[in-house]
């Protein structure tokens, strides 16, 4: 999937001259945590987000630094903080020249940019023209929509078993002596594991296979130091 397939297209924007009070009201009314900032020519010039409202003089959260620290900061830094805390317009607090993506940007790249830069939204642009915006909520919607995909017509029991076996045996964490049995889309996992993470990874690999209806865990844990052997929680519960 790519940016244009999940982005929000009808984006509410503000201008650099929009008051901070008005921007805050818009964000509250439409339930968003950030707004693109467009200039009079319709070009994207910034982003204003909820984090920009954290340090504000109105609510008494402006930074208070000792005099000696202010001296080392220099007048430029101090002036910038004052503008951000006391300014009345969006241009005073917005992030300028925000990171943007194109309409064909893959989801993997979108997530990478969000993680690397610690941001929650990415404007989608063509040149300087805003086409939409991708937020973490859009990514969440994309995950949820995957449940409604068209079923794989080749997902019979033999195909399911082969796909699970190929994925698990190709992984560094594969269980020892791994085997999967499948009947009517119900999967039973067998083998020996040495970590709890391996159990969960194997279950996830099975659950992610098209056509799987349910997964039963029969993976046995063995401690590599003592040789202590424990059946799967599902099998212990069934035996009790």
C-alpha cells in the first residue's frame, strides 16, 4: 500500500496568521492533533501540533531557567522561546518546513519516517501543493481494513501447512523439529522451543497465514541448561 491509498484527502488547514486560540479550537472541534499551515499562495509552510501548545504563558507552563543558564543560552535562544511561549499567531509556534512525502511513498517508508523523527503525521504533497495527510490513525485504519481482504482461493489445508512451514523454518528463531498439521483451517503447532518469544513468533506466523481459522499451541519448552521440560500452556490446561 502507498500513501495515496490511506491518506486523508480533505484536510483542514490554517494560515500563518491564524490565531493560536482559533487553531486550538479547530483542533478540538474536528478531533485532530495537528494542522497543516498554508500560505496565501496555497503552499505548505508548516505544521502546528498539540505539542506546540505545551509551553504557553497562558497556562503557566513557560520555561523557567536560572539566570546563569539564560546567560549561556544567549539572547537568540531566549528570544525564540519567548516567541513560542507568548506569540499570538500560528507562525509563532509552528514547525517550519515539515517533512513531507509523495503520493506513491510506500507504507514502510512512512512508518520509518514517523519513527525516526518522532512525528505523528506526514503531509502528502506534489511539489508544494498539499494533496492529503497521513497520520498514525490512518495507519491504524489500514491495519483494521486488512481483516476485510478477499479470501485467498488457494488457502486449502495443504497450502496453509506449506506456507506456515516455509515461513517458520526460514526464520532464525524456528523451533527444533517444527511441524504444523492443518485440518479445515485449524492449525496445530508442534516442536521444541527454548524461549517464550519463539512460541509467540511461531503462533504469529501461523495466524498471519491466509485461510487459518484457529491456532493450537503444542510447542514444548526445554531449558537449555537443566533440560527441564514443560508442555505448552494449552496442553497443560487441557490435561488439568
